[in-house]
């Protein structure tokens, strides 16, 4: 039981390049989330998926797109990376959407030059 | 808008001390509150989840309390150890499982 896994662990991009961050969970959870963590800003919600087939914007969605590929996988795409997107990205999952414990992956450290 | 504040931002204590970390939130309409631990360069590990109807939760040397009416939670760590050194984050779950985090308390326990 690996919990929540993320790939890659590290990535360096040039401004304007695109990439997709992958997340998978093996806990049969319905809801999945993408957060970014920045010094002095804490963790902020980018997008979330309440269940397979649905996605919604969080606090900071601009510049990102997501895909809930199936119940296990939730990807985050940067279409045209900007230096402001340099951050650590965390994926999380929970059994239900409302008021339950969230479990986090190890994170992806992204640097945009 | 929900705002979560953690005080202090950093704390250094000698091994063996009991300590309290504080978390406050502005909107008391929460589903629950979750405490996490984050080691440098690592992800978040869930420590305790307190439901809005509960007043406290305990796990080993950790005890978390919740006072919704005053918008406060505390994490009590008994008999601190160097292995407890990490950043501790609190997060409130509200409005459709929106999780709002505090800025964290960076704890150093010295041998």
C-alpha cells in the first residue's frame, strides 16, 4: 500500500515550457487535490476533484489545468510555465469530499527558470 | 474567507520539555481540524484529525484540542524528543472540504 505517489520528484523547466505532474493513490479514495507550497504563503489549493469525472478550481487555479484520468489518478498540467510557478507541489486524497482526513504525497519540487 | 494563524512561527526547546503549539482560525464554521508534521524536504504526515463535534484527540505523546467558539486549537507534545523536530502545520476543513493551512511552527528539540 503506497498511499499517494507523485512523479517526478524534481523538475527544472524553462519559461514557456509545458509539463504534467502525475499523482496516483491506491486507497480507493474518491476525492483528490493539488496544492502548492511557497515560503511565507503556506499551502494553497490549486484544483480538486470531488469524484471521478469532476474537477473544480481552488484558491490559485490560474496557469494550471487538471485531469482526473480515473479514480486513482489526478494530473496537473502547466501549459506555459512561468517563474512564479516555481514551488513545491503536493497531491492529496481523501475518502470523501466533506470533512475527512486528507493524505498527502511526497511532493514535486519544480523550478522554472 | 478563512484565515489560519500559527504561533509561534519557530520554537526551540531542550529535550524532555512539554510544549504547546497554537493554531487560530477566523471562521468557526469548520467541519474539522487536522494537524500535520512536515520534515525538511518531505511531504505532510497527518498526526491528528479533530471532528468539529469533538474537543480533543490523543495519539501517543500528542494531544490536540479544539475550541470552535473561540477559533482555537492547540497541539500538546509531552516529553519532547529530538526526533520531534519538524514543522507542524494545522489546517481547517470547511466549505466543501476546502483545506486552509496555517503558516506552520518550526520546532527544534535540542538533545
